[in-house]
C-alpha cells in the first residue's frame, strides 16, 4: 500500500473531501516484500513524513501491535503477520516539506547494477533526513532517480564521515545485505587518524558501549562494563598503517594512521573505542581533543579524519564476493596522504 503526502487543490466546500475523514486504526498484512524487516523500519516506510521520535513512541506505548500482541522496535516481521497501525497526524510543517522535496543530487558511484548501488559519500552530508536535517543522501538520490522503484539504505555513516555507502535497489537485496551486516559477514574497514602513538601493530578492542543523552538532549556514547544491562557488545580491530612524527614547532603531536575494521556497527563505535584507548580521532568534535582540533584547523584539517575506505560483501544476486575501495578524499589526503 502506497501513501503519498503532497499538496492538493482545496476541494469544493460541498464536497465530502472538504471535511477531513476520521482517522482510523489500520491492520496491515505483511507481504513477501516486507517480510524480514524490523518493525520500526517497516513503520518508518509506511508512515512517510511522521517523525522518528513519534514512531518509536507509539511502539513503546503499545499502540502498535503485531498479531494482537505488543512488540518491540526490533521485532522481525514475517509474511502473513498483521500489524496494527494507529492513526497518526502528519503536521502541516511535514506536509509543506513533502511539497518541497530534497534537491536531486547524484554522488560518485563505485558500483551500480540491478540490485545494488554503492556511492562514495562526502563528509558533511547526512545519510537521511531527521534530527534537524531536512534531507540526506537517500532523499536526494530518490529525487535524482525518479525511475527507481526502490532505493533504501543498507547501513549508515555518521554525517561527518566520508566513504562507501551501500543502497539496495530491491527489497530482496536489502534483506540479504542487512543479514550479512547483522551476521558480521561483511568487512568494513575505515581509515582513521589517531592522536598519539598507537602502541600495538594490531589490537582487538572488545568493549561494550552504552548510549545516553546529555542534559541538552544530544546523543552520546561511552564505554561500559560487560555486566551493564544497557551495554552492547562492540568489537573493533585496529591495525597500525603508518605514523606521522610530531611537529613541536607547529604545536602538533605524533599521529597514527590506523586501519580500523568493525565487526559490530554501533553508534560512534570507532570514535569512542579509539578515544577510550587514549588515541582519539583527529578533528573529532564530540570525543576528541578540542584544543588540538582548533590548531588542526589552522593546519588544514577542517573535519574529523575518518573515512569508510574498504567494504567487502557477498553480492545478493550473483553471490560473488565484492571488494570496494573509496579513495581518500582530498581534504584528508592533503593533511596526511596514504603511502
């Protein structure tokens, strides 16, 4: 079922459409295309334009039901399930936003076939709209490719992070690829510039992470202990690639260029894990050395030095093992190029 929000001409006063129809509960049957999705992702696609915070609130409150029972946001839906979708009101602001869609934009393409699109996302661009961002990569791609019947994010990158981003062009490809990420069958390697001397050639960081909100409502993540009920196991593999000597005359310390492979995809995982080891990412405005970041800007590093460099996965259609590489962008290469 497709729901389109958009500007419509006002109906004639005598028309029944002049009076808004009463909002009613819907029972939505899950078909083969939607089977395997998480409940929250299903609702976010069904309730286009409804804020994420509201979607999660109606799940927590029990207004959303699966087969007449309460369900959590991460419930996996099966074909034939009946989802109770409560009435929700789309605000005038969201309707206005829908009438003025994101500007069309293409991004550098690394792979493009019938099932998968892989792009090299620039830093400073969100992957999707929300949390104060009107639109992101996925909304811009949909506008640029109106003929595409299906475009969905397979995974996420922080707004400040550049590099490889996968988009599915079929529902079957989306579920196949997301299962690979969930089962840790992909290889996601980043290039990160750590502040200081990384002491080991290779290291495994297996430390749980805990998400929390600051007093101003901003999201943050910290390391925690294995017995924390809200901690999520997080595994990061770190390999030293090369070192950049200190430059005392410029007020710059030693740096370590690291290849960082994540086996779990937690929020801010690399940033928090490296900071917890005394080697925060250069330019990180949330977990880094703020005074040093100001000096780095004067030396040409204007943003966080974190780049999604390599991605390995099994192609959902051909079963071929794919390896993609995104070159280090000029703003990072000018500060510390690969050798």
